[in-house]
C-alpha cells in the first residue's frame, strides 16, 4: 500500500501537467486562429481542476494513459476551418513532445549530480522523487503524443487526417467519429495497438533518457 501511494504521488503531478497543457494548447491555437470559445469558458488556464476528467485521471494512474475534458473548439469560428483545425489538433501532441524533451533535459542534468549527493541526506531524499517525476513526465508525455496521433477521430491524429485527406476520404473518416471512442476503447482493452505504439514509444524514450539510465527507475512503470 505504501509503495502504491508513493507511485501515485510521483505520477500525479507530471500526469496532470501532461493532460492539462495538452488541452490548453488546443485552446490557445484555436484562439489564435479565430475561435475564442475556450478563452470565454475559462479553459485557457493551467489550473488542472478546470480540465480534470475523473475517469480519465483514474485511467492514467491505473493503466498509464488517460485524458482530460476536451477543450471546446467551434470550427466555424476559425478563419480557415479545414486548414486551421489541423494546427489546432496538432497543438496537443506537439506540446506533449516539447514537455517530454524539456523533462529529459532537466533529468539528464540532474543525473549528472546524483553520484555527488548522499542518498540518505536531505538533498538525496529530495532528488530521488524529482528524478522519478521527470522520468514519468517523459514517459506519459511521449505516450500521450504518440497515442493521440493515431488516425482515429476524435483523437488528434484523426482530426489532422480529416483536414489533410481529399474530400470523399475526409468525409468518410469524419463519419467514424460517432464510433471513435468505442473503437479506441476496444483497441486499448484488447491491446491490439500495443505492437504499433510501444516500440515507437520505447525508441523515443531511450533517445531522450539515454541508454541504461532508465533501469534504476523502471519499477515506477511496473
């Protein structure tokens, strides 16, 4: 029980930051292109309580991937709906990638000072959970970016493809959005998407963290 509570405390902050910044990015880019809906509803804030979805947060803590309440975007308000919606959708995964890279930069910097810090001292007691939080930040941000780029509406990748594809294919893909969440849940529960997502995630993670440095912190992911 104590180990579980420790994992939750380490995962909660970077997990909430990942999904919050993802949604805020959608709202800011939509505002930039002419849709003020998210701003008017008070969703352009990094306060996670404004974006919190209880089920999505629990799923993130239980299975490692979750979601927030989607930021509302009214496509008709965008100056060029078809083109601008591509950028609005892409903003979330791009933001997660940026957060993963920033977390990796800080992690690599702190790992360099670990040998000089006594593990039983105050600095060591603070440094260890910070490193774990940074590791989970890299992990969850990469996972959210890759997962959301799957070409299935209402995921961001699906919305990007709707904006890119020729009209007949675009309309057909957009029509799948009614069943999108059912398809996504089936893919997650049956783990059919694992062979597609996990190798790419592992490759990106190893590139950011560095070979061998993840092993001492791997129990957090188990």
